[in-house]
C-alpha cells in the first residue's frame, strides 16, 4: 500500500511565523527615507520631482537595502 503524506499534518509541525522578516521591515524604511529625501529636495531646491521618479527611487533604494540585509536563520 502506498502511503500519501498528509499536508495538514506537515504544516502543523512547523507553525507559521507571521512576523515580518528583516528584509521586509527595511523595505518600509526605504519608502520612508525616499519620501523624506524627496520632500527635503523639493523644499530646498524647489525642484518638481514627479511621482514616478520618486517611485523609481524608492524601488532602487528598497532593492539596495534589502540586498544588504542578511537573511534570518
């Protein structure tokens, strides 16, 4: 007889951790840094920075910070 593994029993052995990992948390930090940087640049230089440029900066900064953040072990 072939034994079929029970997926419910397998998932019960390892509880799901819903806390965000460090990589996810620094993504929020990157968004906040970009928002502040754009607002400061607009205030002091009176530059008109568009939303798509700000979004691109957020994406780049998020990638860089998340790349440098180590995985949780």
